C-alpha cells in the first residue's frame, strides 16, 4: 500500500557536517551507467552549501537558508558571476512521490540505511531507495516526502536517471564563511538573470 510520509512530524537528530554523493547517469534505453560527478553538501543544520558539477553549466554552487526558505544559485557565465536568488518551494505543496515501506537495511557510507520503494508518474517503474531514519531529508531536498535523509536515490532528468549514492558522511563543525555570498558575485532575481541573458543574445 502506498503512503505519503509526513516528515515534518518526525523528530530528527540535528546534523552538522559534510556529505559526499557519487552521481551516475543511467540510460534506461540501453541500460548503461556512466560516472558523472560528485556532489558535496555542507550544513550547520540551518544553512546548506551544495557544490556540484553539471554538463550544461559546469560547476555550480547552491547556498540554501532553511529558516528563511530561500536560496542562492552561484554561476559563472561569460566571465560574469551571478548569485541568483529564489524562494524554496512551500512545504504545503503535495509531494509527487509515493512511498511503500519495505523490510531490510544495509550499510551505506558506514551508516545504517532503511529501504523504501518510491513511485512517481515520471518514473518508468517504482525505484528502490535507501534513507537514514534519524537524519532529516531537508539537507538535500531531493525526494520530497521521504522519511529521512536519502543516501541512495534516483532523480529523473532529460538525459536519463541520475543515481546518487552517499560515499561519505562526516559529523564536524562547519565554518560559517562557507555559506556567504562572495562580494564579486552580482545578486539578481531569476527574472533579472534571464533578462540579462536575453539581452546578451540579441
């Protein structure tokens, strides 16, 4: 039976430290998997910094403020530096995922992970995923509604499925300077950023 978990009602242990995920691209057409990159997450339980690489835009840096519900996406394009501000989606928006608990656990990056079967309209079939029950999912915000921090999960993209696997988890203090916006980045809204990009193309 499918179920939507209310992660807001659960009690999680605060987490401060670093998470490193390996990202693989899976092509369902020929069932091949290619190594893509890694994503590194730093958090002090209130602020989150995500460092990642993308094929289209190269390196990206995301700074999220979990209390103020806003984030900055830092990009370098055409020798210019942008900090694009947007608000995070509301927690009241229904999750597009449904979850079915399954027995079983395994060790991922030295942590005891629990299993769940996840379905979505965009998935070609239900996907087995793993999560840490005592750690909040808010640090990745990848699978809304999952009842813990996802440590082995799938995200669908135009190029195929991205498979994230946690490689390491380190509990330690994090320097608050990591969550600042460098002074040489121009702070803009998403609309202002798109307007500037359109002007450069004309």
